[in-house]
């Protein structure tokens, strides 16, 4: 069983940067692919970014590519999402997720992730 806790959300202005953290409790964090997803008000949850178990490869959805960076520190059981040049369209609840058998990691299919955090709110004002 893995428990995920996100932190780092908040209210920022357009153009600002913010870094989200997700810390896992439970064994074998390095065996899990990790992903970030977000859900904006009135919209379905969507894929943001993902990273392989060893951190060698990362994947992003189009709207955030070049602005966001996912990384992980397996020694700290943590995954991060650095977000730059934020816009109001990035306003959402951000969730991290862990999956043991994420075979299509570049596409961000939610059903491939086994554990989810409770989410952290990111609000970007214009």
C-alpha cells in the first residue's frame, strides 16, 4: 500500500512559478512510475506529466511542455512538478499518482495508476 501526499499548491499570479511536491509512504517507491494529473473546475481530470521509475524519461501533455518539469528523488520517496510561466488556465487541483505497471506512460492513462493523492489546489490569478 502506498500513500501519496501532495504539497506546494497555492495562489500565484500569472507568470509566476510554483513547485509541487508529492511524498510517498510505503515500500519500493522506486518501482513505481509517477504521474501528475490535474482537474480544473467543471472539467475532467487530465494528464499533465509522468516519469519513469529511474527518472530517465519524462513525458508531458502539450499545453505544459516547455513550461513544466517533472522530476523525482527516489532516495526521498518524492516526485516534483516545477511549473513556470503559469497562466490562469493552469488553475486546477493537482494530483500525483503511482503505478507499478504503467505501460503507456507517455499517454497518461489514469487506469494504469494504482494510487492517488488527495490533491493540492493551484490557483493562478490574471
